C-alpha cells in the first residue's frame, strides 16, 4: 500500500513538472509572436535645405527623334500583284510607280464594254430618228439612252480600276517594312509596305507653362545626342500647343534638317532653348521626390517628425528640380531614408550626412 502511494506521488510530480514546462514554452512562443510596435522608433534620415539657386537662360529637355513623314503603300484596286520593285531599304520618290496589279481581265472587260457602248450609241441614235418619225414611243428612246450612258459609266469605272492598278509611293522615303511580294493577292486598301522620310526629323518636348510663353513659332533650338557628342544640330519650333495637359505642360514640336541622314528616327536627344534670361529659382534635389514627377510630394523634417508636403514642380535643372509652390527657402527636405517613412513618422536627422 505504501509503495503504491509513493508511486502515485512520483507520477503526480512528474506530470506537474511536464505541465509547468509546457506552459513556460507556450509563453515563450506567444511572446515571440507578438508584433513589435516600431511606430515610435526614430528613422535615421538625411536632409537637404530648399535653396534659391541660380539658373541660366537655357532650357534643356529630353526627347526622341521621329520621322517628319511616314506613310503606308496600299493598293487602289484588288487583284494579284504583278510586279513589285521594292525591298527593305529601297529609297523611293513621291509619285513613283513601284509595282502593278494584274489588270488583264479588266482590260478584256473594258474592250467588251466599249463594243457595247458603240452598239448602244447606234441604237440610241436610231431610236431618236424613229421617234422623230413617230415610229416608236418615247420610252424606247429613254431605255436606249439609259443603256448607252450606263455602259459609258461601266467603261469609266474599268478605266479607273486599271489606272489604280499602279502601286504609287505617296511620299519620298525609305522602305522600312514590306508585307507582300509579287504573285500574292491584294484587296483594295491592303497595306503592301511602309515608308519613312528621314530627310527631315521631328521631335516633341513638353514645356512647363512658366517657360512656354518665352517660346515662339520659328524660334531656334539646339539639339545634341550622345551619338555625336561634339556636334550640335539646328532645329526650329513648328508648333506650340494652345492647350496644356493636366500637369500644365505644353506640347512643342521641333523640326530639324537631317542632311545625309546623319541621324536616325528613335535616337534619344536633348533639346535646348535659349530663353534669354538669367534668374534664381527655388530648387531641391530630384531624389527628394517621394513618387517621382507624376505625383510630386516630399517629406519635410519638422523637429523629430516627417511631414508630407505636396509640391508643384517647374523645370529640371541637372540633378535638381525647380519648385513653384509647396516649399519655402530654408526648409529641410528629406533626401535619404524616404522609403522607410510615412507622414508623421518619427525621424532622427543623421549628423554625418
């Protein structure tokens, strides 16, 4: 009996020890799963003062060259392509015949229609004479006239189709795409090839409203590119949009001559305008922008807090950007650590930056 009591006591002690251990382990696991509140932990950031800095009278904007003219070569009538004298890279002139559509059947139909016209004309003239002698009624003359004129229209239609069988280049240019070859069938309007004219190139920039009023139609523009680092190309403004976009930017088209086809469409360039004025502008580094230039905002350091501030931007000036509104000179904008903060975050400005 005594032995049994001792055994039960030992079992109870062991069970208690195991339970205590399990509870302790569970407590540790629960504590490890607790979310650490880091909202009050200061984020180290670097700031840069908003500064009034000088700008020169030049406005430089990025752009991409485009062909001034591009067009497609298509067919004016349907049929099998009889000849096509172009390949990729072929240079053609406006109005040049570069191929033909087979018109043999149309020419046979035209000959047949012309014979019918001759007969219809004779019938019409004869019926008019008979009507004058009261030998037939006026309806017969009307029918003969309709038949004669209808065949004339059919002949004119066939002549136009035969004329449209010539495949004509609509502009001066170089063939950049060829979709069909001789022997293939084409419907009316089928695109056979594409042309671009690079003897003149065009480029488009978008100018902020603060600068666009300084630009005029015909004003010169200097164009540079990395392909020719020591060369400057001359262009002129040919269009300024009368209406800006949602960001108050205005489309401006620039035309430049491309002698000897030195430049190619698609080349990245920089367009520079001389605005004939020097001034100071409120500027911040571009890296201070929280979401780029599409939705511009910055974080301003106010004491130990980061405060989100919407801004209106102006021109790009190297690594800086002009601020038209939203900031004051001397305010500290956060330039590093932005990814780790939100509006109202605790911050600590790094003294080593």
